[in-house]
């Protein structure tokens, strides 16, 4: 039986291999064509026979709870697997996929089924690259296969894959997959009297020839999914951008537009068409390309092809010729086609456009009769009902019920990473909540693939968005991430389903030693609590419980905090601001004003606490109704290394109280006295932190404080204190420091009276 077996080892997405498959089917007229692909899709092969526009992919998923494993098997016109499917059906062969399902453990961590074993036989290919004087495995493949003579191709492929398989070690996943595929082969040989053709990745071909010779001939059962796992699969439109190795795809060929042209027209027309395409892109970007440049590029391309022993120009000949003719600058990094991987920052703009031209913009299109998951119909009908199916800008008022529903719909799409939906403005965590949102909605070729792929998360947009939130919860239980999830849950209308999230936030708060992170979580929960009418979350106990937990934790963390003087910690100050707001706006859930005031007064007088915290504590007590303690101010702010940071804390918590303070005394007067007592050197030392502190006030309010200080000093024009100067304040400070050193030197040498340095002495 084994003599009736032909195993064609191929490279995925190789035009030369695709032609070989077509020629072999024409020559053999096989009774069965067996293809490396998901065997659980065999009952739906008719879907692949519909009139799709390629590229498309078989998308498979397996979900357990909120965990989803995804896999794609991409197919384009020049994929050997696609040619085997179409030509096998045309000739009446029994066509079947023979590989394990994508949810099997053999594919754990593999998102693209055809991201084959190339990365595991780099040692062999690197040695071949050195022997043939080429840069990498892609150039080697072109040299040996794509632009080489077709005569003897099958034998060359066998030698190539025998070599690389012989030097690469198969793992357990390979063993499981090959055992399953070999069982299919033996079964086909037993069921059919005619030839059997197998099309598989070249890495597996030597093992399949060996395994097919021995073993039982029963057709294998497709393994059952693990209990509690929901599995499925659909066809999805794919794109050349996703297929391209320069975009990160691990398998097959880079530059899919080039190989599409190579498949359709051959090497010389493909090269000519791509030169025209590259020229058009470069000129469209305003990059100069002259006729003489193109003549030079053609000469260089032909010369490189002859030098490299090519009867016709290959992809790297074309790219190297164009780069030599069009780029006169020194390149900061190697050309991307000399290695495998994505484009990196700093790539020359001409190179970027060249690789983009060879990638292409083709996007597949499914036949209208192609089955799709329920989510697709739910999303399309929801967009239609909401009047969001057409391109345009959308302005929403969240206080209106219809606009709130439309907002939730758009946020669900955003959470599912559906392209074509962008929010330009609206409520955000950690900022003042606004009732208005601005969105841009436009059709996008990747919208349908994204919805099909998100179908594994739920049958409706709301359910799918909920699962996406739970996935984020499983992936990152840090407090900052949880606060963001909490806000997103409200935006997409899933707040009532987040009991698990609430418990996770409370647990993270209880375990956190990061005051700033707890404060951010408090700010998010408080915003959702205060504006529950905008988010439709009125009556939710979730936010109340988070507010209570965060307030207690912030108080506990700051009252025990001891540290030497240092720059003001804005995150810590924001946490105390959130605590103040919670006391004002969430009575009954935040600690009472008297409790917080007593704690704040203790911190304000704690000499071991950092200055910004002491100032903030005084401001917190003041903002909650306690009288301003000038003595505490004088004590906490004393010293050039403390003054500015102490003021930053005070102003962050009690800006309005400072402005409303009586003009004849109080905290401002005490601070003015401290500033007046500073020496010139001490003032320069504190200048940077003072500037940061007063930046808490907008310009008009800084003017009011300046007027008060001038009044305390006997009157005058306050505008000189608030005027904006063109000179950098750091330059002014450096000048003052230099002047002080000059005066000290004059004083030391007894020359002070000979060189007066201020107007009073002149």
C-alpha cells in the first residue's frame, strides 16, 4: 500500500509549492487528498467551497469560563493547502483535514496553526545560508525554490526537509500531531485503491512517511474536547497585513503581495509590478523618485540577480536594488529583509514604504452564505437600531436614556477591540466626569473578523464584553488595572455583573501598600458613585463598599508614613484629595469628618512625616471645617528643604480655603514670614519646590495671593509678583546664585564698598 502514498512536504504560503501540489494532483488523480488542517472542520468543508475572496482563515476557539484559546489557519490563493482543497475537490478526490483540533494541548500557545517548525531548525538553515551566501532563510528559500527551475523541485524539497528535520528535535506536540495524521493516512490507504496524496508542512513529511508504513488502519476519531470546554470554529476574512512576517506572523512567506504577483504572473512581471507599486507609494508620500533612479534600480536588480546566480530577479534582488538606488543616507540598522522580524522604530521611510508595498492591502471577503457566530448578527442589529451603522461623528448626552444605550454599545465594541470605533472625548477615570461623549464611527475591513473572533466570548455584545472584562481580571489583579476595569464595567453597562470584580478590588485595596494606587481606585469608585445617574448604576452597593475600603486604607497608610524631606508625591496628594471628596460626597460610606480631621491633625504635627504629607494633612483638616493652625504651619514648613513641598500638600487639599482666608493673618501670613526669614541661598534652594506648589493655582488665583502678600508687607503693586517673564526661571536662579558668590568674594577681599551691587549702595 505504501507505494501508493505520496507525501508532499511544503512551506506554507509558497507559490512554488502550491504549483507543485496542483501539478501532482493533475498527474496522479489521487483517490484521496489529505491536508494538514483541523480535522474537526471536516464536516464543514463545503463552507470553504463557497466563492470567497482570499485570504481567509479557519478560526478555532476553545473557551473554559473566561479563558479562551484561539487559533487561526490562514489560507490565500497561493497556499498549498488551499490548492490541495480546491484541486482535490475538482478532480473528485476524497478531501480531508488530518491534523488535531486547535484546542488540543499540542497547540497550546500556538495562535497560528501554520507557524510551523522553522524557528526550531535554524541551525541547519543558517548553515545552508552560509553555504549559499544568502542573508536568511527567506532568501535561501527563494534561491532554492521560488525563482529556481521547477525541474526537480519535489526532490529538492525532500532533501531540504530531510536535512532540517534530521537536525531538529521533535517535541511532544509534534509526536502527537504526527501520530494522528499518520493514522488518517493509513486509514485512507486502506479505504481507497488509488493513490493517496498528503500535503503537510515539510517538517512533518519525513516522519509521516515513516509512520504511515506501520500501525492500525482504522480512521481515527477526532479527540473530544475536555469537559466544561466550549469549542467551535468559523471562517474569517484575513488580510495580507496579518499574513506578513514583517507584521509578526511566524510562518510562511513575508511580503504577501509580492508572492501573490509571483503566483499570478511569474518572477519578471511580479518584479516590474512591484517596482511600479513602490514608486507610486513613495511619490504619494512626497518622496522623490526620478526616472533615472528607476533605471538605476533596474540595472542594480538585474546585476544582483546575475551575481547571485539567479536566472530571474527574486524578492531580495528587487529590494536590494531599489534600496541601493533610492537611499543615499546612512542606515541606522540592517535592512528588514536581511533578517526575520517586525519593522523597528527608526526604519528609513523609504524602507517602510517598500515593505508596505510588498505587504499589500488585500483583505479577504466571505461569501454571504458563510455561517457566523450569533455575536455578528447581534452587533449588526444593535448598530442598526442605534442608528450607528453609517460612518460619521457621534455626539452623545449620557443624561439621555437613548444616548446612554448607544454609549454602552460603543463601549462594548471598544472593549472587544472592534476597529472603526474611536472615542475622542468623554468620561475618564481620574478626571472630572462629563455627561458628553464624542465618537468617530467608520466602516473598517477588519470589523467582521474582529466580531467573528470575539464570538467565542459570548452571543451578545454585552456578554462578550463581560467576558473580556473577566479576562482582564484574570490577567492582572493589580489595583490600577482593577480600577480601570471597574470604570470600563460601568461604561459598558455591566456594573451589575461585577460582584467578583468588587471582591477583587476590596482584596487588592486591603493588601496594597501603595497610597497613590489606593487613591486612584477611590477616585474611580467615587466618580461612579457620584454620577450613577449617568452610568445607570443607581443603587449599586459595589461602589459604596469600594469607597469604604479605600478610605480606611488611605488613612491607615498615611498615618503611619515616616520619611525624610523629599519632592512632593503627587500620587499621595491625589489620594488625600480623593479621601476629602469621599468624606464630602459619600457620607455613611466614608469615615466621618471628625475621624478624618483628628487623624489629619495628628499627621500635620508629626515631625517624622514628609513635608508634603504634613501640609496636605493640615489642608485636609482645614477643608473639613477645622480652623487653620498657623502654629502647625510654621512648624511643618520651616526649612528650605521643606517649605515648597509642604505648601504643595497644603494647596492640593485646601486651595479654596487658602483663597478665602482673612487677609490679616493665618496660614498665608505664617508662610510669608517663613519665606521672608530665608537667606538668599535658602530661597534658591527652595525655589523649584515653591514654583511647583504655586502651580496648583491658576493664574488669576495666584494674583489674589500676591495681592494679599503685598498687603501684608504694606501695600504696592502685586503685578510684579505674578508677571510672566521670558527668561527661564532656572536661568534667573542661576544668575542670583552667581551674584551671591560674587558678593561673598567681594566681602572676603574687602572690596565690597568699591563695587556696589545694588541700587541702595549706588
